[in-house]
């Protein structure tokens, strides 16, 4: 049978995990702030799609169009504009059901789950 780790060791591990979490939140907050500035002069529907992408960092055009009450072509065009700005990135196959991701956001989240 193994002995439990001393409380001081457990506490320092929890502190490190909390600091890492706070750091990730700061990175995500800075990213969203920077990308929001990039979209300020975009059309309202593009900003609407960006708002949805912030809450759902991996999306497809059809589901996004339905959720936002926009046409498939409007969402597709908005994602094209967001891709041109380096905000959205195609992640699926080149067909109507392709996926887009808020790739920098996803990378920050993935980095936080690495051992």
C-alpha cells in the first residue's frame, strides 16, 4: 500500500494547477479581445458568427446558420472573412459539412490539458 502524499506537496500541486488555469484564462481573454478588435468594422452578421464561434470553438456552417437564423451562404461568407483575419480555420473536408475552429482558442485549451 502506498502512503498518501504529504499535504504540503498536494497543496503546491493545487496551487500550480490554479496558476496555470488563471494563465490560460488570461491568454483566452487577451485573444478574444484582440480578435474582437479585428472584427469591429466587419458586417453585423460576421460579428454575430464570431460571437457564436467564441462560445462554440468548433462549428459547422449548417448548424451555425440554424442557430443564428442566418442563411448557409451568409455564415459561409462570414467564416471566409474570419478565416482571412486568421480567426477561424477550416478543419474539416472540403465539402458543405466542413468544420471551422477558433484554432488559437482551441490551442490554448489543448495546451492546458497537456501533462
